[in-house]
């Protein structure tokens, strides 16, 4: 009863239980749907989001990921046609 405030987020596809909802989402995408938004250009490993990608590249390969093409695309979209 004392730990009733702690929430758990079970995976609907397997027995995995996480403490954070975003961890479950990442797990489902990577394990059950095999959706990788970012693919490591050095070893080909798939990462679920930019944070995980940057962390992987920095820790595994010693590179700091700077600019990406997606940021340029976002800025282009935001340009108003006034
Ligand atoms: Zn699962
Ligand atoms: Zn890699």
C-alpha cells in the first residue's frame, strides 16, 4: 500500500514491465514493430529516437552528432509565405 503511487507500464505484447511509459513505447517500437527512426551510420544499429541515437554514437563511436538534415527540413517548413 505504501508504494501504491508508483505506476507500472506493462507491454501489451510480452511480459515486460517498465517504470516509464516512454520506455515501453520505445520497447514496442524496437522489439515488436521494429521501427527505427534513426540508424547508426557507423555500425548500422537502429535507435528509437534522436536521444538514444546521439547517446549511442557518442558512447560507442566517440562522435558527437551535430547537425542533421531533419533540422533543416523543419526550418524550411516553418518559413512563412507572407
Ligand atoms: Zn514487449
Ligand atoms: Zn553504432
